[in-house]
C-alpha cells in the first residue's frame, strides 16, 4: 500500500486540503481530508486523471507540417493519407510510444485510440491480423497510459465509393470480417477493446447495425459524426437522413455511443442524442486547427447528452487546453461568459467511462488510482484560486501523474521513457524521409 498526501485535492464534493489518498495495487482504498503530512507528498492541486476520449496517434506526425499554401480540411486529409501509407507495425509502435508519453506528461491517464490503420499497404492483412493494434497496445503499456483500442470499421471511401489505394489499408471488406478480426484481440489490465464506426461515409447503412452488434454490449462504440457540412449534405442526398438520423433509424444510438465532433447538428439531432443519453466528444484544438466550426456543447448538455473531450489529431496535446476550450469556444459562439462551471468542465475532462473505464475519474475509495498533480506556483498558475486550474494551467504545470497505482510522471519527468521529445523528433523525421 502507498500513501499520498496532497496539499489540495479536488474530491467529488469539492476541493479539500491536506488530503490523504491510500492506494493498494491499482485502486484507491481510502481518501481523507485534513490529515497530517505523511507518505509521498504532492504539493499543488491533485485532480482525477484526465481522459483523452479521441486520438489518432499517427496524426501527431502532421503537427506543424500541414499549413503550407493555406489548404482546407480535404487537403489536410490528403497529407494524412500520405503519412498513413508510410507506417508499419514497428514504426507505428515507436511513434505511438512517444505520443502516449507526451499525453501522460500533459495529464492524461487514459486514451481512446480511434484505430483504423489495420493492414499492410494495398490492404493485405499482416501475418498477425492485429499487428498494428498490438503495436499501439505495446506502445501504451510502455508509456504507462491506459488504452482503449476503439477498433474502427472503415469499408468505403465515401458513400457508394470504393476505398482508394491508401484506404484499402483501413478496410476489412465487411463488418463481419471486421468483427472477426477484432474478436482476436485480448484485453489486459490497462488495455481494453471497444468498437467504432468511422463515419456514415465510410460504413454503408446496411452494415451500421452489424458494427453495433459486433461490439460487446459492455464496451464503448464511437463514431465521427457531422464534423463537416459536406458529410451532412452527402448523407442527406443518399439516405434522406442527417448522419444522426441515420444512426437513429438503424438503432445505433444508445447510452454507450459516443459521437465525435457533432459540430453541425440540427435541433432534431440534438433531441435524438439526448433521448438516447449518448455522449459527444469534442476535440476543440483539432476542430479549430481544421476549421471545422464550433459545436453546440451547452445545448447538448442541457438536452441530456454527456460531454467528454479528446485530442484527436494531436495538433495540441494538453488536457487543460482541450478542457477550457469547451467554455471559451462557447463564449465566442454565444457572446456570453459562464457557459460551463468549473465542475462541469472537470466532469467532461475526466469522463473515462466514455472509453470504457467506468471505475476511473474520481478521487474516492474504490476508484481506479489515476490522479494528476498540478503545480500552483508557475507563471501561469501563481495567484489563482485552485479551481481556476481548468482556465489557467497547461500541461507544462503537470508535476506528478499516477496511473493504475503506478507513478509515471515525477517532478515533471516521465519515469518510463527518457526524453520523449527526442523519441518523437527522431521517429517523425524518419517517417517523412521514407
């Protein structure tokens, strides 16, 4: 058993001082406030670990490399496809190892990897059909982060469009074949497997429910939804439904579904998502990097939709930046302040249930032992109220991170991977030179 003493900690009923957290194995066994200083001392504010609800690890290699000649979402996508064509299991492992280490340093203790890069170039399966997924599993284990592999069904290059040369790497040919391959993955202590529908563009209507049924009922199901207006227009032209309506009509909307982005919704879409008690995962730094627009976060929450956040393209990896952007984007869209309370923002930031870790996300007895300590003495956080960390802190203020009872970050340094920035620089440069 390990005892941690927190100068301050954000507990389920608010911020408390002199908090003792006792951990046995991967679980918190007790939490008490106003206790004597003892054990491992964590100065600053300790919070539940942050959950990264949506990531494409390989997109990290695009950071700072997609801004020439201005460009659009679609020209960015072509650059992304070029990168996807260069990866193999070994290079993907090395890149993802650095990406996941960066995430832990930034305050994330779990990540949902929206994984569709399955096969070798041309679409030929590897000898081990899940070689790319296994590379991600090993990378996360070595970086010390919980991973939910949201194995993604991706069958078409668009509505009624065959996959192109690069997209053939993504496709299993059918939802049945996809489910068979995913069924061979084996979960471990910090590794779980969920399902994903890439989008209504990439999975034909007659196979949407097959993906839903092929994902175990106790595991999450995710989908890219209405990120771009063009997606809505194409869906309406083909099916006479919005993307959300198409999911509703096929029985896919449920309380285990997370819609990623959900930027361009109709009032009817919001109603359907709320009635199903689905989640929406906003990825604000990616959505503004790609010029997607600002989704209706407050409206969705008021309708009964649960919110979470993700880093998506990893153009920015910073749990605090992603979290406060929910509020700041709402201010820009509504011209009003105070759209979310600090508590609501923290709830979205620590929603590990969206990616299948329902036991994680609170500092309480019986919860998974994931927590993050933020320094309150940097130039960013000096003088703030402790609850103001969600507005003032950055990933650079993360001092300590514990994941499943293991100390992964100590005094701002990753304990399992030496100099992750060097790992990333080496692997990204090698990819673009290949």
